[in-house]
C-alpha cells in the first residue's frame, strides 16, 4: 500500500476374502455385500430425506407443468452453452491481431488470475482498528523503548505486510484490449444468463431503454440485443475510461472506426444520464475503492432504474459480499419508504428478503452460479469453458411478482433412485434435500432430477397455504 494512503488512514485509523473360500461362498459374500450396500443407500436416502420436512410436494396450484414434460418445467433457467455473436467474435479477433501484442496468452492468464483473486479494499475504520491494535502490541513489549516517530514507522511497516494492497486499475488502450481478450466471453455469458432469467420469468417485459454502468467492452449491449433486440431502441454505455469506450465502439463497428454499428441506438458517455427500463452493472462495483463509493453508486443506479437493476460480479466471496451489500441497501430504502408505489424487491436469485444464509453460516460461502460458453477461438482458449459468477436482480413493483420456489445453489447430485439438492428456501434457510419418488412423489422427483445448479425447484413447504387433495393430484402421499 502506498505510504501516503497508509499514513492518512492510519492516523484516522483400509474385506479381504480368504484364499481357501469356495466359489459358492465367494458368490454368496459378493451378493450379500451388494445387498447391504443397496440397503445402505436406501436407508441413508430415507434418513436424509426425513431431515428435510420442508420439501413435501410439488407446487401444482397453478398447473405449472401444463402439457410440458418434466425436463421443461418452469423452474429450469439454465441456458445451453452460449456463444458470442459472430460479428462480435470476428471484431475481437481482428482487433487483437492488429495490436501485435506480445505474450498475449501469458498476459491474459495473469490478468484473469488477478481479477479472480482480488479482495475488497480495506475500509479506513478497519485499517485504523488494526493500527491501534499493533500500536498497543508494540507498547506492551517490555524490551521495546520506541520513540513516537519510530513507533509510527513500525506500525506502518507492519500494516504494509499484513494489509491487502488494493489498487485501482487504469484502463488505457493496452489494458482495455487485454481485458477484452480475457473477459469478453465470460462477461457475455454471465450477463446473458441474468437477462435470460428476466425474460423466462417475465416474458411480458419488453424494455425500450438500457444503461450499462462500467460498460467496459460493451458485452452487456450485445447480450441485451440478443435477448430483447426487437424492443430495445436505446442503449447507454457509461464508463470512466475513454479507451474502453473507444474499444466498445470499435467492436460494434466490426473492429473499425468508420463502419456501421451492428447494434443501432448505442450511445457512449462518461457520466450518468436519466432513467432506464434496465440498468446493469457487471463486474464494475468491485472496481470502486470503498464501501462508501459502492453505496453511493448503487443508490444512484437504483434511482435511474424504472424496472430492473441487474448487478453481476465474480463468483467469489468478495463478489458475493458486494452484491449482498447492494441488495440490503435497496431493501432498507424500501423500509424507509413504505408508501412507495414502486418499491424494490429481490427478483433473483434469492427466494426471500431475509439475511443471506450463505453469509451468516459458520463458514461463509459465495452464492454463485455457472454458465457454460464457447470462447472466442484464440490459440489459448479453444475448449468450452465455464463462467462462475454471482448476481442479484432487483426490481421495482409488487413483490408478489417474484417466484418463491427455492433456488438450487450447488450442482445437483443424481444418484440411483434419489437426488441431492442444496437449496436456498423462502424461509431464509439453506436445505440439503434428498428427494425420492417414494417419499416426495414421482413428479417432484423427476423435476429435481432434470434440474441444474441455478434453477428453481417447484416445491412448496408446510408453511405455504396448501391446496386441498381434490385440487392437488400430485401430492406425495398419493404415489
């Protein structure tokens, strides 16, 4: 950490079978072992399922399946492997070839690792607390007789060794191009998944305007055009880096400065304009130097949101925490304005508005999702890849619009005759559900078996108002 910054903050601051056994006995033992193992699996599944009373029946109050097969139940939100629009991939390849950048593969890997391992900057209050604790530790040492000046120097040196050195990235032309090579694919995949959820659950929503805060390479514009291109007529890209804005414009024009843009109605700004139907911030909040700055930006973005605010960050603990801070901030604003005709609510991924159970657990985990994609066929990344990301979609309107089915938060484990699902539930708790056809019903079992990480599982809990047996033909006790 730079001395000047530290100075300012401080002062404010293992059955083996016998060889003689006959073949008959051996076959008997093998058969017995298989039977015991099978019985063990069944007993384990039943025992675990008994621990999950909340997963009791399919939510069939609204005939959610209709004539669709289980593999297409409405909770399925995972996208197939996505691919960049060909025009965007061609433009990116052209720009990278023209740059003649040396050791691109190595530089891309370094930047990717850096962005993924990045921590949040230490807040001034925390830095001051650490400084006071270090000073007290030095003073308690009877063998140490330091002057005030030397004491301050020792504290600063200790702080530099123990404090994460967060640096703001300055995106010039070279770094912007490198960022494009490293993050264009993944960013497009993550945002496409977020937009897909909005379109799947709110098919009537046809936005006309969109703003992308911290637009970078413009991948949000391409993803939005791919989802709502028929209705969107104005896209606003806002980024503090003029080099990033120039790069995004070149990508829209096929890699040149004078061609016709592939997506019409795109404007570029270095400041925030008026209100928009969709406001997006993808991988940008983590670029801000403090929690106070993030708070101010989130509040501003929310004021400029008329329907959906989409926030996306890396699927790390730091990225998840940033998004939960933003989520809680908007929910607190709703508490302050109970008469607001357009209050904010959590549209996705949370099925509740309680504190995140992933953060309050004894060992906090990042709530993240995964989206498969085909990368730009550069020399170093020809194989299909996965983007791990965290997201929060906040919306204006009535919370009744939100779907309160539990969200699957980990890869689904499919085993013989049972399925393991880890879910975040509407009551604000995490559940590890072992779902079987015998206990929970054939329909729920089939729905769980075809669901994936990030999907919604169409179940209701005992706390939900349940339909009468005559209205609910899919109840587990009828199977």
